[in-house]
C-alpha cells in the first residue's frame, strides 16, 4: 500500500515524551472513520516530528506502515509500555527507521530542563531560538540576533556568583546554528555554538569559550532594570572597552551598562 501523509497543527499528547516510542492514538474524525485506534512509531524526519503506522490489526503495520502523520497533533492516546510492545510482537525500533538517518536521543537532558520549558519548536524537539552575538555591541558595533539552534549535547556545569554571594549553576548546552545570521561575523550557519539557558535574558544566550573561562572568577549582579545576569564579553574585555588602561590589568570591581537595556550591572572578582 502506498504511504499517505496527513497533517495536523495543534498540540495534544506529550509527543516529546513519545519520541522513538510506539503509541496508540484515537484519531479525530478529520482523519476518516475507523473502528480501531492508530498504532504508530514516533520519529524525526526532515519535516519534523512524525508518527508512522496504521491499524493495529494490519500484520505489516510495523515494517510497512500505511500512514505518516506530521506532529504535533491533538488527540487522546498513550505511549506503549515495553511489555505491551513485546506482547504485540512489535520491534523496539522498526527497520524503516534507518532510512531517516540518526535520530535525536530519546532521553535528552535539555528536554527536561525547566529553564528551557516551552522554548522548543513543537515539531522539532531540539530546536529553539538563541540570542547570538559577536560580543557587546558597544565594542563590535553589531547588534545581537535571534537564531535557531539545534541542541546536540549538554556540556559542563557552570557555577556563577552574584555580588551578594548567591550561587547559580547551569548547564552549558551545545548545538548547531541552523540559519545564517544577517550581520554577525563570528558565527555562521552550520557552526557549533554554546549557550546558557538561564542568563536572565528573554532567550538563552550564546557564550564563547573565553567567556566561560573567565566567568567563574567573577560575580555579576543582574541588571537593575531588566535582570540580565550575564555579559556578552569576558569581564576583562568589558573593562578595556570602557576604561582602557594597561593590557592585562583589570579592576577587581566595576560597573557596566547592560547590553540589553542600558541598565547597570556590577561585576566583582571573587577568585581571591
């Protein structure tokens, strides 16, 4: 039977949790009359998150599915437990899956990070917008941009402090830049980038290796206007942008304008 494709644009069952799993779904009437639920396997293809399957009574439903449905979709359903998959004689992963290339990991830490909740594109479980930049605009003359990033890994945990002594920890995520920035020159489409999820900005923010190297030695108080708690340049670069002076000599404490709103941040060295 030729495989058909049905489309839907509203969210329902927690499809992110169903990635690389078998599901049973009661399809809405728009998909046609049926006396059986839909049995399918959830996976990622070039169009995004999809589910392929058909009638549970079809003996070829696992390896020769008749229907592909683009997700997300609003419909009642459930993820099949491993024992249910085995009882139905279904493979853990169908053979046709290999034709769609490497699949994103089913258990990815970024999908359960509360700082990233609600930020992902519904049809692409690992894609979100990140504030990408060449560094602070006062130094570079180039504004930051929102770009799409596909997360591929979770890096080290970064420990940061505020001037009043509060300690914040977060994971540095890595991923691939999906679109070409309009004016930025430090990163290009296809580059690997790193970002912090909880910078206090409206979106996660790109961080360079030099910034990650210096950041643990500095406490930064959030902006007094917008709450932005990071910087777009390493503290040593911020200092020289504002005050100049001898290269390699940086004050142990100084104030800086917030790169997002122009408010005030306080930076203080805390490594002794």
